[in-house]
């Protein structure tokens, strides 16, 4: 399957997942009954709208990111300019965030409103070529138009956490049994399924888009080695995990909460070893000139 076909399939699946969880939120409201139905409808609409218009600002604020000025990192700005030209996308805004762990994420509602944030550890501990590989991966997310879906998914995951809190409050203050078809049982079911639904959504959205971004980045670079080497370097890093909200963790190139999860089965990122294996297996069909704009499809995955 070509990357162009994978792009379309991934986009359709992720939008379907977002729509499905939105509907699930409303269904929980109907299940609990009473005013909860309208509360959940309002939450679903509000989080989708906020995710569309303000996801980049919220993600950057949560990460404590600040603008990365050209005067402070001219080589990084040059790398991004070159890669953005190849990807045929506008220059994204660049930010730096605190943290020793080498990591980065892209956010925004589209290429014209995109931003890329990098940790201080990425810029200070990785060689320039490895940083270039990570940047290519993040620009690939922008080119593939999947940053909006992942941002909205994060917002809906946050809404699911809010649902759990609301339901806990409803137990404290009591529910209206006449308006609630299933009473306490319905509320308990919703309380248990809300966070599970959010986790499944993040799993469905994140894993495939990481493979797709890796493949696109390999084509942008003209060689998969810089990104594969960067992922290996990040995997070997002994830097402490980033203090991030679990809701935004799937946006990063590598899971910033590595080591805190109970099992890899519920990790929102594909295994690093598998990502590196696929990158090593890519065959670039033709050399990509450093000054050429990227218009073709990415290489086939193994």
C-alpha cells in the first residue's frame, strides 16, 4: 500500500474515531438521563470547537513552550525552512519547551496555522543531523494534515476525563432517579467506559499516523537514516520523563511518559524498535535534491 493511500485511509479512520467518541459522549448523557444529556452535548460541541480553533495555543501553553527566535537557533530555522520547502508547506512557528528528554510535537489546525515545539534536551543533546530527522517527522505530520485530528482527539480525551469527574460529583450529590433510565448502574457504566473510550481513541489515532509520518519524513530527508538514528538515540536517552498531561502525550514523536505505563498494549505510540526497523527497511526510489520541493508520495513501508 502506498503512503498516499495510507494517508487517505488513516484520515478517514481517525475522523471516524473522533466522530464515534463524540457520539459516545452524547450517548452517555442519554444513558444517565436528565440534564446530563444536554451537558454532554454542550461538552462535545465545545471541545471540538476549542480543539479546532485553539488546540495549538492550548498545547503550547500546557507544554510551557516559548518562541524559538532565529537569533537563538539560526541552524534550526534553516533546517525547518529547507524541509518546509521540500514538503511544499508554509513555515511553521517554532517553539522550545523545558525538559531534558529529547522530544518534539507538532500542533495546529492545518499547515497555515501549524507550530512545532522542541524540548531543550532535543536541541542540546542530539547531533544536528538527528535534530533534522526529528524535524522532518514533525513537518511530515503537518504535510499529512493529521495534526488537526490528533489535536481534536486530545481535546475529546480531556472531555472524557471531565465526564468522569462530573459523574463522580453526581454520586456525591445524588442523581434524579425519575429522569435516569438505568439509575446508578447507568452512571457506573458511563464512569468506567468514558476513560476507556478516550484511551481507545488515542490508540487508534496515534499509532498509524506515527508510521505514516516516519515514511513521509524519510522521503523528505532523502534518507531514512537521520530519523532512525535519532529514534535510537532517544531510546537510549537516560533523561527523566517529561512532566506532561497524559492527554497531550500522543502528540509527541516519542511517548514522553515512557516507563509510567502498565503495558505496551495500551501505549499510544508504536514500539520504537518497530518504527526503527521499518525506517531501516525503506528504499528511497530516487535521490531527492536538497533544493527540490517535495511533491511526490512517500516510499513504501516494509
